[in-house]
C-alpha cells in the first residue's frame, strides 16, 4: 500500500478499528472501554457527545471533530450549542495559558528588587 | 429555484435516480442490497400487514421549492389530481373500513377540489390528516383554511425541520421560519395543538443535511421547550423523518459529494425491527393520476404496485392489495436506518 501524501485522510477514520491488527488485546480493551464511556449512564450519551465535541477541539483531532460534529447534529444539537461547546474548550485552553501569568508574576516578584 | 424537472436535470428521471443509488461508484455498487437484508431477516418478499392509511398525493404543485424535497415539488409543477380521480378515491374509501385518509402533495391545499374533497371524506366519517407546509396558510387565498380544517376535525401535520430559524430557512428558503411561527400561532389560537380541544397539530423534523435524525423523544422535548419559550407555541407530537436518497435530496447528496457516505450510513444502520414496521406495510399511496404505489417515495420513482396487484385506483381491490408484494430498492434503506422512519416518524 502506498503512503498518503498528507498526514490526515478523512477515510482513515473508518479504519480506526484496524489498529487491532498490530495489537488485538489492547485494541479490544480500548474499544470496549470507549463504548462503555459513551453509553447512557449518569450522563446521557447525548450530553457526552457534546463534551466529546469540545474535547475534540481542545486536542485538535480532525477525526474526532468530523465524527462528533456529525454525532452532535444527530443528537439534535443546534449550531449555537455546538459553537458554545467549542468556546468552552477555547476558554479553558486560553485560561490555562493565562493563569500561568500568575506564576510569571510570582517569578518577577522574586527576581525584582 | 426551479424543480429538477423544469431544469430538465438528468436526476429528475426516476431511472437515473435508481441507477445512481445502486451504481454511483464502485463503493456504492459494492454495498449490500435492500432485498438481501430483508431476506436475511425473513421479510422477503415484503408483504403488507393490512392497509390502514390511504395516502393521496393530490398534486405536485407547491408554493415552495425546498432543497430536500423528495417530490421535486414547486410552483412550476402542474400535475394535479382531477375531481374525477378524487371521486374514484371516495368510491374506494366508501367500500372499505380504512379509517385514515392522509392528504399530501406538493401543497395539498393547492388542489382546486381540496375543500370539496375534505368535506366528502369527513362525511364518510374517516379521520383526515393534511400534510401542510404552513407557509401556504399565510396566503390570502388560503388564510381561512385553518378554521375550515378545525371545523372538520382535520389533523394537521406540518413541516418544521428545526426549531431554529437558521436551519429551517437553509432548507426551506428565507423567511420560512418566521411565516411558520406566524401560522403556528394562528393554529394555536383556534385550538390546534391544545390537549383539551382534540385538534391534533404535529410537527415534522427532518435533517437539514446528510445525517440521520436525533432520538424522537428527546428532540420533541427540545422543540416543546424552545417553541414555548421563544414563541409561546404549543403542539401535540413531533415526528422525526429520515431523508430518503431520491429526487432533490439525492441531487444534494451527489452535488455535495455525500452520497457514498450517506448510503453507507443508512445501510450500516439497518435495523431489523424498523424493517418490520416500514409504512408501506400499512399504507397505500395514490398518485395524482390515480396510479397506486407502495408509498410516496415509490410514487416519485414511478415504481407502481406490482406482482398482480391493481395499479390504478379505478381497479381498487383491497383484498388483492393487502396480499401484494411490496416493490423495494436501495432507497428503502432510508426507512430502516436507526429508529426507522415513516410519515408518522420513528417506527421503533
Ligand atoms: S418539501 Fe413540502 S413544502 Fe417543500 S417543496 Fe416539497 S412539497 Fe413543497
Ligand atoms: S421506501 Fe417505500 S417501499 Fe421502501 S421501505 Fe420505505 S415505505 Fe416501503
């Protein structure tokens, strides 16, 4: 098989299950776990799909963004709700950088006269 | 926007549509056939459970041209059921104990004999459902129809593809959402959608794009909350309907390069219990010219009732129709995906 000329190919998402070809036991455990995580439980699978959409943006995984955008539409979320979820991811990411500004300030204090 | 047929588009031809959903590319060609899936669960040949719903498509004319329309309806469509054919329908109904008459189109209200026919059917004591696009009721000519239908206890089932303006207008045209809200309020004012009146008002959701519908129950709650909070609107039920890959929706799938994935999705989501409940098993569809079909989708593909059953209302024979074999093809996967889909929403 020839190598792709790009790092990401949308068609590869469907091949996700193939990771089991190189290490079946761990893949089986992972997919079993994955299925359980997304099942209706204390949180509904609907709520979990929106969390997944936000996390997909935080980890910037194009496969997950494709998958959970479609999933969120199929769970009945509106465009506004989906974009607000992305903003939650963005706010946490941005906040995580900015809150380190306190550490910088502490260090400045320590080094200053 | 014009209908595909008025554009002389190749996809307005049912044979081309059937070819595309079977042979679009090597991948689509390699997908499982609907008949094979039915056979695996012992449902082939697919037989009716008994006709309970008499669905008449009274014409393909419509004041709208929605992007996903499986009828390819629009103002440029001139196919309208004549009074003579409507009379054949009445004759068939008089002779049978079918209780529900479902009027669809196009915009069924635009048939010039609509009022006469509704009157005649209600005299027979049948339950009438009118599939309305709502916007037609916001025009001068038809603004008295809500009261007319209320007086005859007609059930109104109307399209509202989403509770937000953006997505509704994207599919049905700019301004549709606002007009729909206006008409829903009028319907509420005369008692539609309110438990105590018995005047049934149902909404129909269908995906605005190449994806499957959400869970019907949870979406109904979302619609109820949003329409009440944003507009003070109430309704009885919400039906989620899957888009079948035919006509203008098929055109969208092909143009947006979504066909292969959509077909694959429908097929991998095949649900045997949804297959048990497909609507052709309890419905007969009558075309504007009196031809008989297993459903409104087969009607648009010009696939008439077959296997020895009559195929025109003039030759109505309930016994033969109840023992017919339903004609299926790859578009049928739209009825069996996930929770299933019918004119009354999810089937599981
Ligand atoms: S979907 Fe309904 S309202 Fe829209 S064009 Fe078709 S028949 Fe008319
Ligand atoms: S498309 Fe028509 S014939 Fe096919 S399964 Fe659906 S209702 Fe039945």
